[in-house]
DNA sequence: ACCGGTGAGTAGGAAATCCGAACTCACCAT
DNA sequence: ATGGTGAGTTCGGATTTCCTACTCACCGGT
C-alpha cells in the first residue's frame, strides 16, 4: 500500500511546523500577540516582503490562528489578531525567546523583557502538568503510537 | 546611519528561528532527542532530501546544538547527538507537539505519547519561574529594551 | 575474488520559493 | 491638485529546495 520510500514519522510537531514553520509565520504571531496587527506594522517590524507577508497572513487566517478584523470602514482598514489557538502558541514563542536570550546573547542585552502579573520578570519554565516538576530530558520516555516507528535511544519504549 | 527601510525589530525569537527555523531543523532535533541520530535514520524518519539534511546537520553542529560523534571507526560511522543547548530546545518541541495534538487532531489519535518519570503522561505547561503560575496572555506585559520599538496592544509598556 | 547491501554523503538539473521594487486602488488632508 | 497612508498585487530575477542518481568505503556471504 503505502510506499516504502518517503512517508516520514507521523508527528504533531511536523504537522504544527507545516502550518507555522514557514519563514516569518512565527514572527507574525509575535507581532500580533504584541498588538501590532496592521499590515504595514508587520512589514516594518518583521522585515518581510509584502507579498510573502500577504501569503502568510492568508494561511494563518485560514488555519484559524489569526482573524482579520476591520477597525475602520471608509477608509477600509484591517487588523490581524490572534485567535484562541494563536494565543496558545505564545508559550512556544516565550520559550524560544528565552532560549535565544540564553544561548545567542552572552551578555545581558536582551532585546525584550516580559513582565508577569506577579511583578517579576517572566522566565518561562516548562513543567509536567501531572506532577508540576520542570521537564528534564532524562525524565521522559517517548511512546510512538504507530507501529513501525520506534525510538532507539535512552528514551526507548 | 541605519537605513530607514529593512531593519526589523531586534528579537531573540527571530535570532533563534534564524538558526533552527529552517525547514527540517526542528525535526532533526526531534529525532536526535529520540535517539535516532544516524544519517539514514534521519532521512527516513524526517523525509528530507539527503543533501538538505547534510546542510542542516552542518549548520546545527556549527551552532553548537548538535555534536557529531563517531560510533564506529573502520567502517567510519557517525551519530548526531544533542548538546546541552540542543536539549534545552526540547521543551519547545514538547510544547509545539502538545499544541499540534490539541489543535490539529480533533480525536485522540496522537502519534506519540510522552511519559514522565512521575508515571503520568507528560502534558507540558509553561509556567512563570518566579511565581509558578501557568502563563496566560493577559498576565504578560512586554517591555522592549531598544528605543523606537514599541508595542501598541493591551501589552503596551 | 565476487556480489549485494549499508552508511554517509555529493552532483546536477528541474521545480518551487523568495526577494525588492514598483504598481494599484481607495481614501483623507491641505 | 498634490501628497500621503494603508493594504495589498504584480513583476522578473535570485535563491533554495527537491529528486534521482552517483560515489566511496566497508562488510558479509559463497
């Protein structure tokens, strides 16, 4: 049935990246989460070509990650905003930003600091919903659900 | 000085994506974290063209995210493994996978389940390091550190 | 010694994407 | 009437990606 060559491991990471993994897509989401949802703001803040940006926006709207809302009839003007699904990607952005701050900037010149409502700077920590412990690679065991797709490493089934 | 057109917002998300945001890069990291670090395994499990994969691997090794280690001299064979920096990207993958499971698969056909050492299934939650609360968009305030780069939204400075 | 198989890539041309700049169209301001 | 803004679209050319095939080194069986 299915060909032997060319059907990669079924995976939600791959599926997610197929949607938001194209160049600029996650930066669009960043700006939109910051409240900068207008076309020309996006062009300036992201540095993307206008046609590519238009394509990305269409795709993200179609995927239900963004909505396009009119904020002015007569001159008709639009603004893009995150949907619930879009907002749920924000933790990914925050985690990625923290990683970049840690590994791509030796000194403390972080271009942006996020403040949490608790009054402190927000440093994201990924934890296990069940036990609350911060996630450590050694504490994980991956169980593929599709027959034929194994894992070989220390994280074997 | 700096040109008026074309210098996007300085941002660690953008920097991080410049490194690991190219097609397949994060899938390479996924496989490597699963312990499948050999070239042909990567080709099969990811479905990437061999030449592109070779390019990505070089880049990730150069960036200090992966290491290439010999696991057999005489037939010389290599295996790619995550460095500490690479492992610290795993939470990003887990969060992205959970998002994909939630939003891209209505029913419960998750292709992979991750088990935490606590005995339960690992569902990642991004929390604030300072207060431990799960991160909610409304609880965040972004403060750009570079003059001229503002945020307009509800998350204004 | 020969044959087939595996691992780790390279080579080459076709196909898809991306890019920058210019263009449109509708509206408002002076 | 002229200029400016917002939101795109259109264009040709540059850059990447893709796919298939090829290499090279080695191993295992007969």
